């Protein structure tokens, strides 16, 4: 029998690079996989388990998945909290979940890329998978890491098809025979907490056999969910107590983990998503080129959502061979569906999709139709929020620092007085942001949300719905870049969609702006040539004159 205590004692004293070879000596070739896992698990649960966890955590963050390689240089100030987060999770994950992961890392070939190792580490850890999906949308990541993390959108493979079929059969019981349900033997798609399988059923209303898909809660989620909630809560507390160590505002990192925790809790709430799907389908009923799957209510339970099967392939794949005009058309459909429709809805609290990565967006080239899947993560914007967001977008495009500052302060979670210290800090950030934007470029809605996040990082709190919307726009910006390139013209496209909706759907959609808003915008627009002219003149001086003459020439 392998000596687990000896393993823990020895490894706790070693440098990270020595750990792999040392573990191999404790685990002779004759030991079975179960024996090796049992030995590591026993070591993790022994009195010396803390030293073993710390040693293995150091090995992970310094050697096999180096934080310096994962986090790009442009985000170097985030490396310490990322490293500490990884150490924290390894120190808290249950021995039953951690032991097989450690063994897998030990037995992987030495030349295994860190990106592949990272995906193996976070398998069956929904909280970390969700964080990985969010990180994957950052355009500044190394291409190899971004490509690996993108697999979390539709490349997760950690559940057995037979297990999924049994879950469906047990949950539906007699309904399987009543509706003549036949379930596929293959998994269509996997996400962090669910798996999707095709099925057919006899619809009693039409008398025909119809196709559908079951979205099923994975069997390991109920067991692991509480633990993931605990370590995300622990991370929020940990960084809340040590925020001064990292140089970020006190709430920034803790709020991030609280939001991920809340979003993950929504992902396992299938009843909530079923209601959202019905609401979203109604929102898009006037748009034949945009579809939301229909809910098959007789076959739904608390852990299963039955949906109509929709045609299409992943939107970034569907557009690969399209000519430029076709790609542009798809890009405009994406903007229409995910931004313009919810922003212009006449509904008091319009729902919008909170996780529009490419794996959740299908496109049918033959029908010219976009399908929006997976509504577990969603948020709402009330009419006043939409009004001030529209004003923010327009004021940024007009490069109006006073107007931009006023809208940001209005959108903040708590009222901020215009003459307060916080307001002055926001005003300074706005001025710096607008001055840094090239005169030759038209500021976009995505730029406005980047500014909003910059202000948030500096300490101003915003409602969760605005933070999620900013993530949506950054995600969408990345998808548009993949489809039509970086010059997407998102600002002009949204403006065109605003005009189109106002003209063609007056009963269901309305402009969020009031008459006085238009008057304010007209006044700002009159001053735009002056603002841009001064910037353009300064840019020419900076380019052609020596630095010591620039100021005097400008004067």
C-alpha cells in the first residue's frame, strides 16, 4: 500500500520543478490508477495535507500553468490576484475532486502545452469554466490560450451519453411513453453545467412526430455545485480582506467573484431559463430573421428543458465562406438581435441575452436566420437605463466630455453629486479617455462601455445589468471582428438599426430619448467641429514640430 503521509511530508519540502519526479517514485509502475488516486486523496486528507496542497499549488501556478504565460503583459498588474486565485482554489477543492486532477497533471507528457493543462484542470469545475469562458473573449490574450479557452464554448466533454439518457428517462417517467419520446444515443453539445441531446416526440396538438433537444443538468453538478459556490464566496471574502495588496478598488475583485457566483446559480435554475425563453421568444416575434427556440412545456422539469430543434451552425463558422456583403449582413443581424431589439423595446424592463458567445449563436445561411440559444444568463434594462445608455453612446461619439460625465454619473448605482470628489475623478478619467482616442476614428458604443468599465475599475459602482451589458458588447465586438474584421462600424450600424426600428416597428419599439435629450444632443453636435478641430490641430503640431516648440506654437 502506498504511504500517503510520506508522500505529503516529502513533497511539502520540494521546489515545484522537483515534484513531478518525486511523485513518480512514490507511485511505482505496478500501482493501478485507482490506487494512485486513493494515495493522493489520502495524502490530501492527512494532517500533512495542507503542505501537500501548497506544494502542488505552487507547482501548478509556477511550472505547469505559469501565470506569467497565461496573463499577457498588458494585464501584468492582474498576475498576482490570478496566481493567488489559483492557489486558493487548489487549497479549497475537495480531495475527491483534486486528487484525480493532480494525478492527471503528473502523468501528462512533459511537453504538454500549458493551455491544454489548464483545460484539464478546470474540467468538471463549473465556476472555473465560467471564468474561462469570460476570459476567452479578451482579444489581448495570446492566440494559443484564447483558442484553448474558446473550447469551453462548445468543446467541453466530461459527461457520459448513457448517464444523460437515464437522467431524462427517470425525470420524465410515464411521459416517455405517453409522448413517444425517443432520445439520441449521442450528445449534441456540452456546456459547463448542462448537456444537450436530440430527441423526437409525438406532439398531441399536431398529431405529428417532431424534433427537439433536451438540455439536461449534468449528473455531477448537484454534487459539486455547493462546493463551487463555497470557494467563489471564499474568494470574494479573501480578496475583500486583502484588496490593499493589489492596488485595485476594494470592491472590484470581490464583486467579480460575487457576480460569477450569482451567474452560475442562474445557470442551474432551469425553471428560470424556461420562463426567460418564453419571454425572449415573444420579444423577437416581429423579427422573422431572428429565432429563439420554443419551449416544449409538457417535457420540461426542474432539471430538464425541452426545446424545439433549430437549424444552423456556429455563426463564426457559417460566415467563413460568405462574400464580404454577406458577412456584413450577418454582423448587422447580430447587432440588431443582441443590442438594438432590447435597447428599443417598448417593454418596461426589457430582457437581453447575457452570454452571447459564438457557441450560443447559430446561423442558417439558407434561410438567412440567426438563432439565439442558452438564455440561462440574462439581465434586464429599464427604460431610464436605456435612455441614459443611448445618451452615453451618443455623447461619446460626439466626444463631449461634460455630456459623457453627466451620463456616467446618472448610470452609477448610487447617486453621485456633480461637485463631489468622485465626480471630479470621473470627469478626469473621461477627459483622458476621449483625448487618447485618435481623431481619425469614430468612437463606438463598445468604446463607451470600455470607458464605463474603466470608471468602474477606479471605484464607481454600477448596477449588475450594466456590467453584464458591457461584457455582452465586448463579446459581440470579438465575434464581429472574427466575421468582418476589426473595423466593424458598430456605432454607425447601431444608429442605422435605431432608425430602422423606429420607422418599421412604431407600435413595439420606441426611441428611449426625450425631446429635451434631442435638444441637448443638437447643442453638443454644434460644438463637435470645434472639439475635433482643436484635437486635429494639436495632432498635427505633435507630429511635425519638435516637442519644445509644440506648446508655444499652439499658443
